[in-house]
């Protein structure tokens, strides 16, 4: 089983929640978020930069998303995002509502091919759950099995904790064993299973629900 798609979160909730992130964007500007970055060394000698998303990353982010859709293995949606309107509308809404997107950049590649993976941490729509966020991850196929997913998620979790997120939830295909091992290594626990929740490639697939407390509940 290859380390294809870690988890998914496709909906874009209409809950502002984390206003601190919005205020920071307004106060210091998008490019200044580059100070919140980290360079990691991975297997095969790869050096990868982890940082917050910039507007110029949008095309590459959706190219990564569409690549996973083409694989038709672990992403339970089949419609690609291709138009500039869809991409820009997603970016504007994503930032407006205080969500977090951490990208993995390969400095050896040029834009728009330099972003090779991404993690999103999004607010949920319930007003009584400002402490909860949903995690979604995409790793391009040529950057799997080198430890990138673990480091990318860990960096995103650290950033989410800074923004006041105490509980992170995710869901993934239950047969995605490599990804589940990564989640459990990061401290996520299994909290539920939706039997035959998806119908993909001619067969039913279970959905595994997991969660992590970044602080003591």
C-alpha cells in the first residue's frame, strides 16, 4: 500500500472563528508569513521548505489536488478544480475565514511546480466549536514515502495550536494503512468508523474518523 492520500477535507466552512489569523494577515501582510517557515531534510537527500501558503501557490495547490483525483484511490470526490474563478474564489474564502494552509516547497523546482504537498486546517461551521479544526492533506505521488507527510502535518499542527486550536479531526479511507500509521505516530486516535460510506472503483469503502487534542481537554 503506497502513501497516497493522507486525509481529505473538501468543504469550505462558513465560520470565521480564528480571527487572529485574519488580523495577522492584515497587519503584517502575506509575504511576511515567510518568517514562519522551516527547512527539513528528508530521505533521498531532499531539502524541503515548509511555510504558509501564498496567493501565488494556488495553481500548484490545485494541480496537486487534481493529481490525487486522477489516482481515484483515496480521495472521495471525482470533480477537478480547473477554472481560475474557482481557484481564486477558494483562496479568497479560505483566507477570509481564517483557515490555515501549510505548503511543502521544493526549492529546486520553479513556480508553479514548486509546491509539492499541502496541509489544510479549516474551521468547522459550528459556533460552539471554535476550538476544533479539520485537517486535510495531499502529497504528490513522487514525494511519498520519504517522511514528508509526517513533518508537514507536524508543522501544521504546531501552527494550528498557535492559533488556539485544541482539537484536530480528520477522516480517511480505512484501508489507507500507511497514512493511518503516520497519524497515529503523530498522536491521532481512532474515534469512529463509517461502514461502506463511499463507493469507489466499483466497491464500497469504509471511512475512518480520527482526532487529536493539541492540549489536555
